[in-house]
C-alpha cells in the first residue's frame, strides 16, 4: 500500500452540515501529531465560509492525546459572519472525547499598506543545504541551515516545502502551513539532561500574506521563556525572498525528566 499523502490527510468527508470526518488512519507509536489535527480543523472551518474569506488567525488548545489509528470528527460552530470577517469554532473528537479545539477567523482580502517592521531575508539556499528529515510529516521535504542553538534537542531553524503540486487554493496552503507550524519546538534550545520540552498545550498562527507551501519556506523558532513546567516560544515563516507569510506562538510542557 502506498504511503498516505498530505492531500489524503486534508480530504475530509462531510457527514452533515458543519460536521466532518478525517478518515485517514495509520500506525504511529506516538500520540496524534498536533499539526495534523490543527490543519484538519482549519480545513473543516474553511469549508463553512465564503470562498473569498481566508484564514487570518487561529488559536488552538490540545486537550487530550489523539490516536492516529482512529478517525477524527470535527464539529464547526458558525459564530458570526460579518461584512468582511467570519468567526468559527471547531471541536475535534475521538472516541467520544474532545482532543482539540480551535477558534479561527477568516477575512475577505483587502488592499492597503503592506510593510514589515523588521524585514529579513533568510540565509542559505535550501537546494544546497543538507537534507533535514521532516519526521512524522507526510509529503514534506526539509533542509537544515546552521543552527542558532546547535546543542538543542531539535532544530529550531529549517527550510521546508510540500513535495506535492498543490492547487491554487489559498485555504489549502494555509492548512499546509498549519500542518508544518507545530513541528519541532523553539524551547528545545532550553533542553538539557535535566529537563526537556514535550507535548504542545496551545498554539496560535497569524497569516499575514498569501504564499505557496509547495515552494520552499523558512521557519525560525525563537525560545522566549520556560517556567512552571511550561515553555513558550515564537516563530516566523518566510519565503525564500524574505516575505513574512505567518507568525506563530506556542506553549508546551517543559518538565524535569523522570529518573
């Protein structure tokens, strides 16, 4: 049997109005990857808004470990449809229990000022860098530039792109970016023999500009704080030319290792 693709993962079955099911299942010894359920939740929400409204932000909470061998049900609440914004809430359920919830907002695109306070062009050519595996991610290719925290548990700076030819649908590209956004951890830089980062707690993404995820993007995760058993980091996703596509922030567990 061929390995599933990211397109299979985002292909949701519509069970009823505002009710969707992700039927792709596969063996995975670890809990369901958070970026998967977040991307599927955004895809479900996006199917309930007018086509000219695209996601500009999402905020999600990971409540229970998911199981990759079980389908996931997504229920969408249509909180509001205004003149140019639509608000949605999504609840992801497995085995009768909520594993994830998300609030997402969609906006009809507007022309206006387009500026960035701290523009930055990523260094390095991903085609010339050593390949970096994208563990647990379907249809994704990675490349590793020099790391700002070379002793960290995992890379905090990397290039990635979807190996599939994606359609000209901005919602799909936003979902693929969301899929990528939960990989690694900025607070991996704080890990040591005594303590380490683990499960995601909550996750936010802000989509600033349109971009294609079947082209190389540069992800840079910046550690900010660890305290009280939690770690918090921020991040950016840019094109090869340095265009800021999205910003993200995440809080995760950061605990002493069990002996």
